[in-house]
C-alpha cells in the first residue's frame, strides 16, 4: 500500500520539511525546548470568520510579495491552528517541480481526500461503474492498495482535468458533510503563483484551482484558501475570491503588521539570542519595568530598531537574528550604532551582503570576478527547473571544481543544500525573495542583477554537450537531471535550440524522462520562436 500511495502522493516528507523550514522551526532552540509560532493573530481570526460565514465567498486569496510570511502562516494553520478543519493541502514549490504538475497535484488531492469515508465511498462507486462492475478485490469504503491501483488503472488515459471533472468533483458533490461541529472545512493551496504558466493557464495548477473555485459541484461545506504573490496570472483566474492583500494591510494599518513583526522579534531576542544567564536578567528587569518599580526595558530599543528597518517583512527579521547569532551583528553596542548597521528591508539586506563581499566597487578586480565567476553560477541556479545537482552546475557553468567550490562557499548564506540519499548535493536559494532580487524582478537590484535567460542558455548548451558525449565511443548516458529537464531548457533558449538542432533531424525524436519530445515541450510552454525553429528544421 505504501508504494502505491508514495507513487500517487510523494510529497509527505517534503511537506514536513517545507512546513518546518517556512516557520523557522528549531527543535530545542528555546529554553523550554518548544517551538512557538508568533504573530498574525488578526489573520487567523479573519480566516476563521470567513470559514464560519456560510454566506461568504467560497475562495479566499491571501496576497503578498515574497517575505511577508504567507507560507509560514499557512504551515502554522495546516499543522497546528486549524489542523482539524483542513482536509487537504498542497504546497507549490519551485524547489520541486513535481509539486507544480497538474497530475501530481490531482493525485495528491485524491490521496488526502480519500481519508474521508464519504469521499472514499463515492469514489469507489465511480470506479466500479467505470470498470463495469468488475470488482476484482476492489473494496467498498476502503482505499487500500487494490483500490489505489484501480484508480491509477481507470484514470491512466485521463489528464488532470478529466480526473477532476469525472471523479473528484462528483465524489465531493455526492458525499455528505464530514462529521463535526464546524460549519465548513478547508482546502489549502500555498504559493499558487509558483505554479502559474502565463503562456497557458489551463495547463497549470492555476487552471484546476480556478475550476474548483467556480464549479457548481464544489460542496457548500468546503472552502478554498489560496496564497500567492500578487500576479495577474493568479488574480485574474480567482477574480471573485475574497482577497487579503498583506501589502495593502501594511499601508492602511501599519501598526497591525509591525505589531506581528515586533512580537516575532521579541520572541527571537528573548529566547534565541540571549544566553540563559542574560535572559534571566532581562526577564527580571522586564518584571521591574512592568510593575513600575523602575523605567527599564533592556530589549525594547534593539527590538524597535529591527522592526523599523524590516519594511514589514518577517524574513528580514529572521535574517537579522541569524546575523546576530553568527556574530555579524552585535548587541554589545549602543542602540544608535546597532540601528546604523542595519540595512533597510530585504533588498537592502541582500545588497549590503554583496557589498560586504566586495562586489560593489566599480572597476575593481572583485567586481570583475563577480560577473565572471559568481554571476554564471547564480544564473544557472535561478534558471534550473529544480535544485540542480553539483554535476549540472559544473557542466553548465564550465567552472573547475575548485572554482565552483569557492563560489558556493562564499554565497552559502543564500543557498540551501539538499542532500538526497545516495546522490550528490543539490543547490537552491534559501527563499524566493532572493531569486526575485538577484534577477531584479521588482527593480530593486541594478548593481548585481543576473539574467535567467543566460542560465537557460548555459544549461541548454550543456545538455547538448551531454548528448555529444552520449554519441561518442565512451557513452555517458543521458540520466538524472538531464533526462528529466534537458529538452525543457532547450526550448527556453533560442541559442540553445539552435545548438540542439545542429545535431541533425534525429534529435527531434529525442524524448525526455516522460517521453516528451522537444517539439512537445516548446508547444506546451508556448515558446513560439522555438516551435518555428523546430518545424522549419523538421521540413
């Protein structure tokens, strides 16, 4: 049973790690050995009120740029605050491309919904009807290995849209409301913007979510909570949803958001930064202050300095405390000096760190080194379709082992290293906000910006070199990342596509991991220039 479930929904360990990372969970870091999420009480209350309003909108869309704490909020909601009301959830993450695929999304939805008896029963009926009554071990009301296997067998020829329309929605519509005292239950989807394909929304998860939100067969007892950056490709599809724009909240009620940041900073300052003996002193002084024995507040000035420079971003505060813990910033100086050393906002934090590394001085040898050594590595990571392994970075950047090792060590603050069992390390950025900054998505980084398009071309040309090696006497085999993603990178780069076509007509039939040809990939992504090049070559 576990093997079938793992095939349908392989994200369990990813979900656990993702939720812990987004909340910054540190087991045993606090003096009481417990993790505590802080802030956003007003937002939890708003979601609860919407859930209990039977006349309200079916969908709520929580909007905010990277760094506002949307995913941390969702992780806390799913895992703690409303865990009894959440019947299914999905985290979209560019780190793991499978989470952005329609089929995997739909399979995972089925596995989670099948934990509800009413849904299982309705789904079993639909499966049996499809199989014309051929039972063969299919057990009513039990989503066991046989029924999962039959589900895959019956739906094999259907795409995600077909599974949604023919099975998921009818089963939801046909089942009774789950037992419990709640007026409604919740389906949660985080970071939907990462799954958006602007060229063809119907082929992304966005299209499926829009269908769920608008379907007349969606049960009245179930509601949909979606988080996203404010991208038109998402907001236009969910135009009728109730919306909470975190940036608008910050502008309208600045203290509400800053109060959340302040609570978080207080928590980190008290529990994570101060050693036990200083914490006891701070606690004693705080008691003295609250009882008005004396006007003493040992932490307030430092807390306010961080809050005032945060621009309302939780992630900024998290980075500052990481710097304090790593001795890059010191509380052993006056509040004025401490505040002077704090950059303003996330963009300021990233820029300061790059300048501290010596990349800012125009005409310097270090700045030249940045664009020759560091930028190509950053471009490949930002262009990769999932965290690239070390061998892909080496091949795509053309760097020597020692050069790449030095670069990765210097930018390690911004990197997350994923160590998969029996595999080489994979690299990705610690947060989407860094990816946005390094590519100048929000026009806040003109000094160190890199181009994603260059990364696409570098990976595409590296893939062609791998194909050349595979054609040689010493065949290396097109495996791993190259087999799964190579053809997709080819169609993202005109130069890469031209290089690919130099190998002759036979490459048009080269199929990747899922038997998808380069022409299929170009058409799927709507890359018109690549399609024209390929069709011209085919003739």
